[in-house]
C-alpha cells in the first residue's frame, strides 16, 4: 500500500501545474482554471518579492525603469505579433538572462556582456566629442520626432547625425526591438520627455540593467511571470 501511495503521489507531482505549465501554450493556460490560478498566484508572489522594488507593485515602472503594463516594449516584441506564444517566449528570454548582464565567466561573454543577455548601448555623445551645439541640435530633433515644437534650424542641422541613431532606433525612428532601441516618435519616455532629460540622455548615455532571474527563479515561475506580464500588458 505504501508503495502504491508513493507511486500515486509521484504521478500527481508529475502532472501538477508546476510541470504542466512548462509545455502549455498561453491559450492552454487561459483555458485551464488550475493553470490560470497557478500563473496568477505564482507571478504575483514573484512580483512582490523580486520585481516590485524596481517596477513597482503594479509593474507601472518609474524613471529609468520600464512600465510593463503599457504595451510599449523595448525588447523582443514588435507589436505586430499574431499570437501570444512568441511574445511570451521573448519575455521569458529577458527574465532568464536579464538586460546588460555582465556577471558571467569571460569565456561566456559576447560583445562585452553575457552571451544571451539583452544588450545594446546608448552612448554618451558628449563623452564621444560632440559639442554642446551638436547635442542641443539632436535634442531638438528628438523633440520634433515626438511631435513637440522644435527649432527647425536645429532639426535641419541634426539630420547629419541621424544615421548614427538609425542602428538602434530604426531608419524611421520607430524603434528597433532587437537592439532595445526605443520608439522616438511616441509620447512614452523611459527617462523623461522634457528637453533637459532628453539632452542628458544624449550627452551622457544610458546603460540600465535588469538582473537575470534564471539562476534565482525556477522554470515554472519564469513561465508564469512571462504569461502574467504579457496578459497584464494587454489588460487581461
């Protein structure tokens, strides 16, 4: 009898939500009350313990920390996806490997950071030798792209530097998610949309980080968080 009970408990554990969620699509999870409850409970606990310190309890973000509820994505999600699977996988990569993580052995580094981490650089152009006029012109250019009133003469001068920005922000300046390049044409700002903030970003650069959670959280929690974040961004 003890052996039979042990076998039954093992089978139940293998069929539990912690195991089933790993191979379940977002659609399967949504249709399964047990998995949906597991996602909500597990993700909310992980947010409270690990994410809220930076992103806030509601994941709304703050200056320099992305809002995870507004459907504006820096990494991996273009907004043109036709299903829920690829966005959840993209969020999982960010959770697993972090953003600009450098805490790994040298032989696992690639282009200055750990191989699988999300990585790009917003250079500080003043540090690279741009004059105050150059940075001011680029500031006006960005203000204009976002729909603000900008100095047209400065914007015209800044066109000479536009190709420098295209690699990360895209040739049309709508952003480029493989490099984590923000959309410069909307009204969503990571570090502030006033002139002083924009000037400071261009002059001094930014290299914000998010830690990799793959060595801290188990696979089921990572999957639950990814599904939860995606659903939250969609208002579900």
